[in-house]
C-alpha cells in the first residue's frame, strides 16, 4: 500500500507532525505560497470578472518540482496548511498544481499541533472551502489593484520606490493625524492641592493625604497660581472634618484568553515586543519546539485568531490545574465562558497553551529567552482566564474644609483571585498607587489636624503617539485589517519610511505626511476609515458564503479607477516643485534649490541638467567625531539612519540624532 503525502507550510511544522502520523505518511513542506500573482504586472483581468493570472513564483519553482517528485505514485494527498484564508488558498493552489487522474486530495486543519489534534484532523478530512479561497482571492486582488495602480502614480508625482496600500495607507493616515493633533495641542495649566492630615493624637508619621476635589458642591478647576494661592490662604484658616465615608466591595473579572491583537498589545506593554517580533516567536511556539525526549512539540494553539473560545478539554485541564495548584476558592462555580465579537470564527480557538498543560518552568531549558517570555505570558493569561474574580474592599472618604471638599481613598485586596497569576500593567500600577495610601480608622464628623498643604503645578498633555500596541488596538476597534494583517501593516509602513519608531512610538516622516495629504485629496474613499472597515466586512461575508467576491471587486473598482484617471491629471507634481535657498552652487555659482528624490529631499543646482551638482540636506547637528561634518539622514535596506556629511572620510553613524532623548509618554493599553 503506497504512502500518503502530507503537505504543510514549514519544515518545523513538518517535523512536529511527522512523528504523530507514523510510516503510512510522508510529510513535506511547501514553504508557504508557491503560486501567486506575477510581480512584474497587475496580473488581474479587470475586464473579465477580475480573473487572476496565477503563476508559479520564480523562487518557488524548485519547491514545486520537489513536491511533484514527492507526490509521484501517491494516490492521496493531505493538504495541512494553516487553518485560515491564506492556508486555504495555499491548499487550493497545491491541489490545482498536483492534480492527476485518480489522485484524491483531502484538506485537514488543526488549531494546535499535538498528537490528539493531528490524529483527529486526519480522521475528519474535508474538501477545500471555496468561500475561504474566494475571500483570500478578493483581498489579494483588491490589494494588488490599489498597490499596482497608486504606487506608479506616486513614483511619477513624488519619488520612485514608493508604495500605497489599501490598509497600510489608512494606518499611516491615523499616525499622521495623531501627529497633527500633537502639533496643534496647546497645554493648559492647572493646579492640584493636597492636604497632609492626621487624626488628633496620632504621630505625624501616621499622616495621610487627601486631594482637593470640590468647592460649594461643584468640581473645582484651579487653573492658575493666583487661584491656588487664594485657596491655600482660605484653607489655612479652615477646620478639617471627616465627612461622608463610603465602603464598597469591587469585583474584577479575569480577562479572556488571548486573540492575536490582544497578544500583540500585551506583548508590547509587558515585554516591549514589536508586533512582528511577537508573531515570529509565536509561530515558532505553534509549529514546534524540541523538548528533548518528547521530540518536537507545538506549545501553543494557532496564533492568528480573533476568537476567545476554548475547547472543553482545555477547560477541563485548566480546572484540574487550578484546583491542584491553588485550591477550590480559586476556581469558579461554573467555568468562565467568553463571548467573541461577531466577526470572529468560532470554529477556531483562542491562543492558549496546548494540552497537556506544560508549566513554563517545565519547558524553560528548551526555549530561548524570548520564547519563554511569550509562552509565560500566554500561559498566565490562559490560566487566569479560568480562575475566580478578584475582590477588593474600597473606602472613599470626603473631608470638609469650610466650603471645600477633599477626597481620599484606599483599596485593600480581600481576595486576589486570578491576579495571583495575571494582571494587566495599568491595573498593577493603579493597585500599587492605591496601596500607598493607608487610611487610619476614621469616623464621620471627626476633626483632623492639618500638617501641611502641598500645591503643585501641572499642564495637560497632548495625546500620545501610537505604539505597536495602541495602533493595533485602534485598527481592531475601527475594523481595519484582521489578525493576520496587523504585523505586516506595521512592517510595511516602517520599511517604506512613511513612519519611524522613536523609543517604541510611531512618528510620521515628512514623506509620510506628503503622501498621505496627496492620497487624501484624490482618494478620500480609499483612505476613509469607515469605507475600509466596510470592505473588511464584505470580505468576511465572502468567507461566510453570503457575498459574491466578483461583485465586491466590481463595486470597488469602478469609482476607484475613475479617481485614478483624475489624479493622473490633477495631482500635484511634488518632483517638479522646487524651494529656493540662499546657498550657492560651488561648481557654477547658480542658486541651489531643494527638490524631492528617491531618498527624500536634497539640494540641487537650479541649473540642472546643465549642472548636476547635488548634495544631501544636513540636520544641522555637528558630527560627534569632531570632524567638522554634520549629520545627514540616510537610508539603507535596514532602514533610516544618520551619517556624517564627510563620509567616507568620517564613518560615524547613529539610529538617531545625538541630542534625541527617549520619550517617556505612557502608552499602556487597556482592554
């Protein structure tokens, strides 16, 4: 009996599942997509229902040859690509490329690479789901039409090498608009007044603080020093008396297990991992890690998901672990169940550890430092999601001082519940802040001693720049992109130099601002957040079999191509714009002007092409090497950097200007 062939995407995945299937199967890897649209042209027949022109990718021809050789004599081929649109499309293309008379194809999918999951998947194979394939085709063709139409337009009007994308351009727009908000922001002065108090008879070391909150029953807003001084003078004459005391119990539920976006957000907040780094590490944990005697084992479920569902087996394993590790009071009366958003594929699970549950300490020696950090984060989040609520006792006290009211509060943990395993960063900070204020036993109408008044000046802050975490959060909230697209979007906009990362936060470049402005003027619909979100919903509708993929493309293409034709005529030609300077060309004596080129702005002789003198525009910052040169913004394949204008005599380089300091803006994302 001939063996069956199993095709997965990666060698790591092939290695992991090979040991589960036995000698009746041969497992090999396709190395991802083998068939795609051509790079050299649009590859879509827009006049013939958007028929795609698929070809074997140039750098994948050897892979297909090897697969055909491996498939020779095999009557059955199992297509085991990832359980999503991309995986379905890969499987469909492979089935088309390897089809032969009497050869049968089976699609198998699993959310985790464990023996039980893999064996079960092979017991229940299915046919290719063309709804999933068509959803992937529609997205691919939409992105190809936008990219291959707008990019040449930008090459002509701005600079060669630029790109525009259906989703990436919206992401850049959000970053540019946030920067505009920051630049327009006018800080507003305000003052806070704290009172240092103690009970009569207590030692000064037992003092506590209260914050000025109201005046004559209304919220007080102290906007300048004169107001603060006047209030302080009045308060020094006032009697401080305990007013209302409110005691309450607060219960806080655990968070659901991770979806893709929430994992990327928390990995940034807690580990400072960029989205692409998180997904790369998660991919390795999913595909398999060599655990010595156990061999290669997948440690987490599939990492591209928007579902918070967990299986009955995972729920049972978590219950057993929690009861044994923490005891009955840490497990709820009924298992916690979380509801996914409407667009989530409930057939998939959340991101969780695979079964049987392996504590991070048990696999520590087999993981890299980054793998251990991410696995621990996923482990803790999953276990916590199945635990009981945390319970807090809160005391809030009003303190009267004439017509003024001060407030103070303290929180005490009654039962730690799930927080014994997992807390989000903001919660942790708040808990630590509240724990600092330890209130004595106070009684209503009790007089207090005033030890001192502490005024402090503050200024309102502009909104923070987006980080990986907050950008992914807003993209998800607005319905832009899907789990598999967040990390690639961020990679694209940074690699194209539309935005730069500064201390983990995104700042648009001048190029990003110019391109966004041009696209907003001529393609407002393409950059419209609501329009982009509706397109995502239509793609979801195709996946569910509710929407025809060709009709979605037709609805988009007609108005889009009309805007393109107008833009070719009306869009401002940035390349031809020149800005006069007071500098003189050292070769011919004519004035130098600022122009735009492939690598951004540069100085050019106004008599070009008769005189071809050109040079970079410096930052004005002297080279730290003391060579007399100035630092110039440059680009390489690895991104932007600053180099000395005296290169090659001086080879100083830096990722940022020497006087740059790290921004300290808080940007922790709550769910």
